[in-house]
C-alpha cells in the first residue's frame, strides 16, 4: 500500500509527516499510514503509525479536499 496508495494528504497537525490511505488486499476497510518525511540515520523513512479508517471518514476527507487522489506515472 505504501508503494501505491489511493490517496495522500499532508498531515498539517504533525510537521514533516504525510498520510497515505488505501485498501490493502485482504482488508475490507481503508488503512491510513502516517509516514515521517525525513530520512533517518540509515537513509530510510519511518512509518509512525497506521490504523483502519472508516469509509465515511475517507469520503468526508475526500469531499473536503483533504485527501488527494494519487496517480503514479
């Protein structure tokens, strides 16, 4: 899901983090993954949290323009 999320948004409440939202295979609901956008000492980005999100919450955030559809080239 990290390589191909459905939606992405800037986490304005937590500086330097973004949120990725998608529906991984085998799960019936959306999953939100918060990622810190700063390389650690090993040259990697860190997942700081992840949790399920309801369809209603995803729709509300999308309708408000908080979630942006991500299209990879």
